[in-house]
C-alpha cells in the first residue's frame, strides 16, 4: 500500500495551520480557534491536512492547559518571593513553543507527517 502524497496546496495549508496560532499572542483564543476551524472544514477532504490540524489543535489545547495551570500556581504559591524565576522561565517557554511550532510548520511544508512531543491527544 502506498502512503498518501500531499499536493502543494495541502502542504502550504499544513504549514499555515502550524504558524497561524502565533496570532494567539495578540488575540487569546485564536491559537485554538484557527486549527479547530481548519480541522472541522478539511478533515473529510484531506487526510494530510486533517492530521496536521489535529496535531496543532491538540498541541494548542495542551499548551493552554499548561499556561493556565502555570498562571494559577504563580498567583497562589510563588508570590513575590520567586518572581525572578517566573521572569526567567516565561521567555524560555515561549522560545520552546516557537521552536516546536516552526519545526512542525517546516515538516508540514515538506510533506512529512509530524507529531508534537508531550502533547495530550484530546482530539482524535
């Protein structure tokens, strides 16, 4: 059995599905809405786009859960005592997320099926 080979348009949309959630830094919630819309509209049309949009949606949901838990823990437990630790870790987390998303976008544009590491598989 031969593996599905995505077309150029599918590769471009797969790349965009990984890059467009960066708008979530400016408008919270967009990081989940964009992959969700693409997944819902394209899942029956292209298995390649369905895979990438589902992976991005799962990653963004996982990331949102982690960020919410991190904010709550910072407010409740850390307070002002460990504020320098919060200031140092936030940019590092953003850098790691940026690297993961750009790497996934590159793999999507090359026609490679990609899975995010440490991502919850909530949407199947």
